[in-house]
């Protein structure tokens, strides 16, 4: 019994020493974890809205050659256009400045921006496919999509385009409309163009208009704003019929950003406020020859 008691005492003592060593090891490991967190190794990034406010800049992706929505004058180093004014006002209401970015359209719409810019203010339509990778604000304006033909064209109705050549940007809202795959949740499309048109896609609808002017196309589907800007610049175009649909355009934020919902919520509130206080209406009339595109004329 004495021997067994001695063994029990030694075992108890050894167990206590092992527990003490284990506790000491856990303290050391905890210290390493705290150091790692302090150095950023285990911490999550700040919310996107916080990042924007702390940097003092809203990095806005937009097109430098899409008047009257957006354009950049290299000679003067100035930006101008409807989207430019809208983005500038959003930044102002966030309490920051704008830092303009000019990635290609396919990079913007693909999502996964890898923190290269914060938001797109570039007349983007929130089609279903894009909503898989991007968060969208409410539409800040609604652009009529129109068919453009040359002044000397004999076409008088849309149905006469059956079997004829038509162009637009691709892939984009207009190309999706032409091939009848356009899907904008909440904004169902009515397809009125002939199904058997011969379609050619271009990098932008402005390029499509250039090919129309060269006689390589019979018609182009583009925005009313782009069409009227081309006509004002001297192109021999005219519109064929009424707008075929009204395109809701929104601001976009990458779903893979750090807590994108924070910035998306703030921008949504600002867009709603700009609708309510008439700012978007005023800017639309300024850039679109008195037209108020801040509200849809559809239906």
C-alpha cells in the first residue's frame, strides 16, 4: 500500500508538472497569435466605406471617351460629362474627393476588381449576369435605346430591318437586346426588333456608329444620348421610330471587396436623395439637351 501511495504521489506530481508546462506553452502560443493579429496577419480588412473615408478618395472607374456621359480632355487634363458630375456629387456627399480610373469595360463588368477601384459610375445596366459579381445602386437615370440610320436611308419602320445589318457594342446591353437575351431583374424587356437581322458587334457603340457612317451597316442600336451627340457633332444620322426600350443605369461595386455592403448602402442612400432633391434631374437636363432622364418614360 505504501508503495502504491508513493506511486500515486509521483504520478500526481508529474501530472501537475505536465499541466504547468501545457499552460506555459498555451501562453506562448497565445502571445504569438496576438502579435500576428497586431501585425495584420489574422485581422480582416476594414469595411470598404471606412477605407474610402479614411483615404479621402473615392476611386471611380469610368470611360474617358463616352460623351456626353464622360470624357477626358488630355490637352487640359479635365473631365466632363453627366457621369462625371454625378460621381463628383456622390463623392462630395461622402465627404471625399474623386480619383478617376479608366479600366476597360470588360474588366469593370467582370467583377473581382482586386481593390483597384471602389465603384463604377459609367452608365452600367444591372443585367442579371452582372448582378452575380457586382452590387448595384438604384438606377440613377434611364437611357432610351434607339435605332440609328443614315439620313439618306429609305427605312421608315423597324420591321423593314428584317434581314438587314445592324451593329452595336458587344457584349453589352444592346447586343443582348438584339439577340433577345437581355435580362434586367425588375425591368422586363419587350423585344420589337426583327429576329433575323445580321448582327455585328464592336468594342463600343461609338465604333458601330463609325461603321454605319462608312456604309458597312444598315443600322445601329445605341443610346439616345450617344446618337444625339453624334448628330450634333455633324454625323449624317437620324433616328428610326421610337425608343425600343429604356435602359436603367446604376452605379456598381465589386461583391468581392471588403464589406462592399457598407459602401453600397451609403451610395444607395445618396442616389435616393439625389432623386428626391432634384439633383439628378438638373444634371440630366444640363447634359442631355433639357431632357430629364432621371425618370423612366417607359410604359
